[in-house]
C-alpha cells in the first residue's frame, strides 16, 4: 500500500519523512519525483511513503492513479505559523510560483503574509475536497507530531524502530529563520 502525506509545505513534512525512514517495510521520500512529468510523475514504488506539497495541484491525477487504494495523511500546522514560514520564503519556491504563476498578474508588492494565507486556504481546500470519501485517511498536526506519528505507525502496520522515528521527530528539518514582517 502506498502512503501519501498531503500538505501545504512548511508543516513538518521533511521531518515526517525523516522519521518514516526508520520504517523497514516501506520506502520513504520527500518530493522525490517533482522533476518528472507524465505517468512517471506519480509512478511511486509499491509500499512507499511520499510527502510532496506539490501533489495538492495533482490531486485529480493522484486519484486516477491510486484512488482509495492508498493511505492518506493530511499533515497540517497552525495556520499563522505556516503562513509566517512561507512569508520568509516569498522570493522562491511554491509561494513564488503561486503568486507569479497561479495568480497570474497578482500584485508583486502584496504583503507576503497575505499571499501565504491565500495559498494555504487554496491548498487546504484542495486537500480536504480530495480526501472526502476516502476510506484510509488521518490528520496529523505538527503541534502533536509524536502522538499523531504513533497513530500513523499503527494505522499502516509499520515495522522498524518506532523509537528511532520518534527521536527523529524532535529534530527540526528545513526550518526557516523567524519572520520579521513587512
């Protein structure tokens, strides 16, 4: 069974995957196929756990490929904290792509926090809509990561080192500097 950790980004997905690397009966990757197109983009190996915030723009194709045969985690973080983290990264990555590409012609001087909040609202709605009717779904929160990861471990029948995984969850991976505002 494949597992997809759907998320907005800036919510602990890299940390989650580092913890998943302590699971021996699944492989795990973070944005491992972002450079591919066509069928190859979603051709994950069997029994693989993938976290990739860009999947929120490929949910129709994800549904056609995996449908209800996968397990889905909706990984989230407190909204304002997530938006502040994205605002620190306004000039690159997914927030830049959202502001310049998805919102074609958006005001380049828009407050990055407002842009980040709009991005989050869009992505979270996409994920919620996609998950409706799926039978194997759980929500996990950065603020409750260890307890939620334990539930996840049990839900997917993980083997390996749970203690090693929990230790990994205490490491901040891919953290941003503090946001000072505009």
